[in-house]
């Protein structure tokens, strides 16, 4: 799974531009599904049928978009200003390497004022995004020929292995979860099941969860489990965070159907899969929030992978947690009888 996570992390597609990668993701998913399609919103939806009449439909969902930037203007010197797509922290941007997806991909850097020429106290303030610009190193006329207002911009980095089983890189939120979903489809491909399983690799989560809404309307599942990341414990934050390397995080709360929560927890216990419990009193900040209220309601669960340094270029996970999520979902799918009364509390 480590290699798959690294491969998915290396793909470049901010929210709304998933068409850049969804064909490649479809190709990765296809060997483990009976059918795979790309819908009008760019979602990649694969299904593995169980072969039983009137089988329940289960969605396993993770999102494939990432945070990033978009071109706003190109000035007379060829410098590019930009805006954010999704929750980009402007403090991480100075000195960052980026890729502008123009008529051809162009590398650039986000320049920062050197400390040598800053006024007193200027270095103590974060630079505002509107005061930054991207330098491609190209003449202005060439930049204007290749780059258009509205072109997407992604961060130029590759996933790397740290000591032990940890990985660091961009867009592990939520490509690590997408890898877990693909792994589940691989695991169940030769197993007897009582439910039809739909892998939904969804678009636009970072800007509102619109892909998950469209896919849920399309599939009309009987139940769903969203897979995303949650905050991992770091030296400066242990509140509402979870230890990396300690397994899957199972969420409970009003966004989550209590029977699905109990079944996920019991499945983890019965299969000796490491897990932690997340208590969310309202919006989970994931696609589970959107899926739950599609049509007349979809019983929904949520599993998460602890992730440190969210929405940076050094998002960090433990691969064993992604594997635990895949193992738990595999056992969950194979443990369903198909007779569960999912709409009853």
C-alpha cells in the first residue's frame, strides 16, 4: 500500500480540476471492479457486485482532490499572482516550489522578501497571499503566451519515507484514504459477500463536498462509509488529535449512524485491528456530513487516518494506520449479512 499512497500523492489536481488525474485513478481501480465510470462531476465510481438478488448497496468513499492555487493575474514583468483553492495557509507559501498547469506545466517559486531588506518589525508579520507572486524564470511575453488566468497551480513535491513506517508529502489528505479504498476493492475481489460495494473516489471535498453529493445521488446506496484523515498528535497539538501508528480512527456522533459505528468498533475488536475513537458533536468536516443527508438520508459511518501537519507539503501519516483502515473495511464488508435494518436506530 505504501507504493500506492506515494503514487497517488504524486498526482496533481486541485478541487475542480480532477479531470487531470481521474483517468489514471480509474485505470488503477479497474482491475478490482466489475464496472468503473467517471461521472459528470469527475468522480471515479467503481462497483464490485456480490451476485445476490436485491443486494444492499454500500459506498466506500474518499476524496481525490487537493488544496492548491489558481492564477489571478500576470503582470508586465511576468510575475503571477494567485488565489487559494481550499484551505491553504498563507504562512507556508513563501519560498514554495509550485507547478502551474498552463498550456504546458511550468515550474515556479513563490518569492519572499529577503530578511536583509525588511523594515523593522516587518519580519514578524505573515505575508498576505495578495502580496505574493510566482516567478517562473521565463520572459514576460513567454509567460503570457503559456499561462492563462484561471490555470490551476499545485505544490511541487514528492512523498518521502521517514524513519519507520511513516510517509510525508502533499495531498495525503485524502489520497492515503483513496489508497485504502482501492486496497479494500482488491481485498474483496475474490471473497463471498452479501452487498454490492461501490468505491467512490470523489471530487471537490476541499471546497464543499460536491462530488460526494453527486455520487450518492447517482448510486443511491443503502449505507456508506466515508474515509478521510483526522489530526495526528504533534508537539504543539494534542487536543482533538490522535496518535499516528495506533490504528484506524472510528467516529461517533450525530453525523454518524450509531449502528454503523458499533459494527465498525466490534469488527475491529473481533479482528484484533488497532483503533481509536473520535467523538464529534456536530459537523465532522468530511464528506460524511454531505452523504448523510442525500435524498431521504443515508446511514453513514466515518473512518479516519491520523495525519500530522494537515494542509502543508509535509503531511505525515503512518502507513500502518492506512492498512488498518483497509483491513477494518474489508472485514466490515465481508461481515455484513445483507439483512441489517440500516434505517432503524
